[in-house]
C-alpha cells in the first residue's frame, strides 16, 4: 500500500517539488495520481456515480480525504480525467485509419471507438445519467469540449479525407452528424442487455448495410441543404450560442 509520503511525492528519494508545483508532476506523484484515479473509477463502476463518495474512495486507497483532494477535488474531476484518457487513446488508435470511402472510414472510426471504450464499459454505463443529462460534465458541456472535439475531429476527418468526400462544407457537416450518430450507437451499447451485446453488433451491421443508401441520397441536389440545416440545428440545440465556432475550430 502506498504511504502518504509516496503519494505526495515527498520523503527520502523523492524528487523535490518546487513551490506551487502541482501534485503529480514528480514520478511518485504521477504514479499516485494514476493509482487514485484507477481506484476512483473502479468505485464509480461498482457503486454508481451518485453513491460513490470521495471519502470511500480515499478509504479504499488507504489515504486521507485531504490527500485525495489534492489530486481530485471532486468526482467531476475524476470524470473529466476519464474523458481525457479515453479521447487521447481513441485519437491515437484513429491514426491507423486507412484511405478509402467515407463509409469505410466512418465504420473504422465507429468500431475503433467501441474497441477503445470497451474496457471502460461498466464505468461509462454507471455514468450514463452524467453523460446525457449533466450540463457541467456531460458530453456536450463546455468543460468537456476539448475531449469532445478530439473525438469529433476523427469523424470529420473520416469524411473530409475520403476519396469520395462530398464537396465543400457538406463534408464537415456530414462528419459532425456521423459523430452524433456514433454517440447514439454508444448509448445503445451502454444500455444493451443482450448476451455478449449481440444487439449492438447487430445495430452496427445494420448501419453498415444502410450506408450505401445514405451515399446514394447524397447525390440528390437537396442533400447538401438538408445536411447543412441538420448540422446547424444540432450546433444550436446542443451547444447553444457560439457553438459553431467551437465545433468547426
């Protein structure tokens, strides 16, 4: 078990921490933060977001509540750290996206997301009320913008970088709408009670079969207008005033 000195990055053999230096910058501090983060995530998955408390998390870790506060002053801080970790891992996985049609690249981005999030399924399922309904820590809150934009960028790039990308701004709008479609599939995945989540696999297969119809519809003259309108409504409805500049940044 970590001792208080090791957790704080102090004591014999520890690198000195400069005045005002945030906890976790030393090697010992970084290891301590990682350990506390893992324990917090485990407790949230086991007990649920509302039931899990920082006091219980500190007790499980064998540290004082005050020491835990140095690294995670609230459960919200734990959730934001989780978003950061998962979005960074996803962006790294997305680097292996190959060239091809926007349909193939979207399916790659979708499946890569499910694969990246898979190990955190139970924790994310416990966080569904926060992800969907919390204006401060939810998927569409300003505080989660960086992680959201990092993932959204993958879907926009999947379309804009495709060999058959729609012309002009339609490609970016389609990428953002596909990102939202991916979020809807993730919500289904988190709520899926079928054995081995067969319902989710079936849904992804259904989406794959429907994509050629979407590609065919994109050839219609009105398609660009409809996609642009839908994109504008989503930006206004989910992100509010000034969202367009944030999402297209």
